[in-house]
C-alpha cells in the first residue's frame, strides 16, 4: 500500500515539475520498526516520527506510526486511515520537493546566521507548514486525476491528525501551557489552514509560507 501511495505521489509531482520545465526525481523510502541506520543522517528512531534525510534524499517511516495515528490520536478509522497514511507520506515528499527547489539549504543557512533559537524555530515552522501545504497540493492533483479519491470524512481525518500533532496541542497535553517561541511545526489552526490552502488551490506558489508575514 505504502509503495503504491508513493508511486501516485511521485506521478503527480512529476507532472507538476514537467509542466514548469523542471525534472523530478523521487525520493527513496525506508520502512522500519523501532530504529534503523539513517545513513548520513545517523540513527533514526521511532520517536523521531516520519523523517526526511535531506543529504540522502530518503524518507524514513516507522510503520508503527500509522497505527499510532489510528489508536492513540484517534485521527482515523476504517478506510479513512488510507488517506491519513497518504498524507503522512505526501508531507515527507513535500520536504523532498523543498530540497529539490533549494528551499531547505537556504533555510539552513538562514538559521545558522540568525543567532537565536526562537528565530531558528520560527523559520523551521515555516518549513514544516509549507510541507503541510505541499501535501495539500498533491491531494488537489490526485483528486483531479482520480475523482472520488477522497471519500466522505477523509479530509476531516487529515485535519484531525494535523490538530493532534500541532505544537500547541502537544505542549498543552504535556505541560498544560504553550511556549510559542519553541514551536517548530505550527499551531493546530496554522497546520490545518496551510494544508487546506494547498488542497484548495493546488499550486506550489500558493504554499509560499516564507512570503507570508503572518502564518
């Protein structure tokens, strides 16, 4: 199933890149349980969550994470879990797209120069929200290619998962409060808004989180 989803995502991004005169090369993917050797990115553990290794252009997925989305987060049930799994993969491919477009290297340079942890975190949040948006772009293109791909409740399941994994939600659960300067992935509202922006507009320029003054 996961291989098939990645193939569909690669097909849509190949179409998008070809239309803009670019060449698309898809990422590699490694499935594991608990931990694995992440090559030049070091050891990858399940606690890290889905992970994209920029230098090796490889996505690492602990297959247990899909079950966690269904059981611990209660974000999906039945056939809806197919789409939440697709979103998880599409989001990591979003990081791959950022890498191919040179966004990740530029952000890394800015983070080194910015001189503060809060500033670096703010940039990282824009990276992560853009990946949410790019996953939405894939969803838009997949729906156009295969009408009916999303069934009733599918998009709501993705939004539920985004809210459950947002910085403000996780911090409130852990400590009872939030520290915005420490956010690296965005709030529940931000994550849902950027995913829906990509899903509704279906274009890469719509996902310019760096050109948007307020997220």
